[in-house]
């Protein structure tokens, strides 16, 4: 993989697997925080911050969903990169449907944003990126932390009084987000990028053991934390919505489709049909990115036609206790 080294773009400089053939994800480099405190270094203010995202990336997708759920579209602007990532990395191509120019800095490549924030930056260039327009720097590029900041620090500028990290649920939400990360969110990557049979076998076994567990859990409760929609559901959604069209085939997660699960499949449709989720899904960006950007996995770069799961089919999950906040029930749930 390609990366920046001391602010210079280098091809093939990043090793994505360790000595045992296990996928090794890079730690995020920018870890500052936006705060509701007006005297903070990065205070939560409408119009000050900008998100750089890819619709294809599940990590960036998390932040788009939270932005939508809380009604932060007017408060936090967005630029969208091209889903096809060539040797020069994430690129802005405004003439392509769903993509935009860099509305803030006018850069051609996302890597220029990293160098603008740190001229000696070394590491991979990833999305999402939360950018401070006033200080002209990156605040944070760790999706879990950006998701939490949007949820907990922007209440005064959010258009909806929605919380995904409610009092009384926080310990459980923290546990769930942590528990689903390694076997599921990162597990599909550990499976798809494994370079040895042993690494693949470990990852794919842990992945489906975890999916089986949460399928059982969701038999009697509407959401992962019980009766409340939380950050954990956002984190789970971005992996599940990509699973049948991408991860099952492209990453060899082919023991079972999500649509073959008794409870995960209607749970996924329930979330998709909740305002703020389905509107942020751009499946054409998702499939183009995965099937054309990983030549080691899919060298012919051919994008499959299917399977095109029906996310709008009735789910009947509203028969279980709980439901989305009233402000999110803007379109009828099935």
C-alpha cells in the first residue's frame, strides 16, 4: 500500500500484514477532540468543522450516519472523494456522480490535507478526516472518536435532540463497540487481506462466531444495547450493509450471507429504513471501491452485478420493545 513518509508520497511503502500473514491496521494519528466547552482548544461551533469522507469506507460512513441522525448537515460541511483509489490515493473528482471537489482547501488529493496539517506526516492517508477550518488543521481521523464527538459535543448546534450515547447505556455501548470491532468491523478486513491459510482461518472463524452470537442476541431485542438505538448499531450497520455485496465475495467471508440470518437480516433492514441510515448508503461507490482498488485481492477489477439485497423489504422489528427516537421516524418504518 501507498503512504506518506516525512510528508512525501511513497508507493508500496506500507506493509498491511504482519509476519504471520495477519492484517495489521495502522493506528490513527490525529487524536484531538472537539468539546462543547466554548473555551476548549477545538470548541463545537456550527460552520467551523469539515468532514472529508468516502461513501465507500465503512469507517467514514459511521460519521456520515451520526451527522445525519443528529441533523448536523448544516453545521458540519462535507467533501466526498472518488471511490476509485489509484496510486496517488484518495482523489477529489467533482465530475463523478456522488463525488465532490475539496470545498475547503481546493486540493486534488486527500494526502495534501494531511501534509497541510503536518508537513512531516508519516502514515497512511485515511478517511474520515475532521478538519478545523479556523485553525486549518486536522482535529481527528479516528472514526470511533469522531462519531462520539459528533454525538456528545455538538448538542447546541444539532437540529435534532437525539443521543446515541444515552445515560444508563454508556457502559454497555462502550463494551459493544469494543466487542464488535475486532471480530466483525475489522474482522472482514482480517479475513480478506490474510496472506496465510492460518491467518484466514482464525479471522473468518472469529467473524462468523461473532455474527452468530449477535444473531442470537437480536432474537429478543430490537437493538444491540436493548431497546435504544445507539452508536453500537451505527458501528454494526456499516459492516452489515456491505457484507452481502462485497465482503462475502471479495473478502472470502462466504460461510453465510447476512440475508440468511434470521435476526441480523431484519435488524439490518430496520436500521436501513430508519431516517439517517439508508440515505447515506451509496452502494455504487461501495462496490466500485472494493472491487477496483484492491488488485492483490481482485486483480481483474471487475465489479459484480449482484446480489442486490432488498433493504426496503418489511422487517417487523417494530414488534419488539423500543424503537428509534421520534425525531427519526420521519418516514414510515416497516
